[in-house]
C-alpha cells in the first residue's frame, strides 16, 4: 500500500473514533465542564461562592444565629447540587433546552 492510502486510512479511522465519542456527549456537556472548572478555580476567592436571595426573616430586624446560617447554607448547597445533577441528567438525555435552563439556574446560585 502506498503511504497516501495508509495516511488516509488512519485519518478516516481517527475521524470515526472521534465521531462516536461526540455522539455520546450531551448537548451542553462542554458548558457544564467549563462551569465546574470555573467553580474549582474560584475556590480561593472569598468573593465567590453560593448566593441566595435575602429571606423575609432577614428583613425583620432579626439577627441570624449560627445554627440558622448553617441550616441555610446546607439547604443552598443541597439545592445547588440538585440543580447541577438535573442539568447533567438532562444533558445525558439530549435535552439542550432543559439542560441550559438548569445550568443557568445553577449559575445564578453561584457567584464567580
């Protein structure tokens, strides 16, 4: 066989191997991976992290207790984890619109 045919065969094999990998990747897998990488990179940043809207109780001249802060933080972490899991589940199902909506909801919870 000529070198050209060998190279062509290798190129076709490489393209076919990559295309099967792409077929299994979800529609927003790259966006999820990018967001998760950004979260890991922001670990040392004190201004980054989970954020929630101010509650009604916080507006009633009450000081939060250590226990109430911990409870809210645990609830927010749980909600964030559930939202990311939903985005990954929808991504695996091939639902671009649902995955994007769930990922955007997670991005609104996490300030980078």
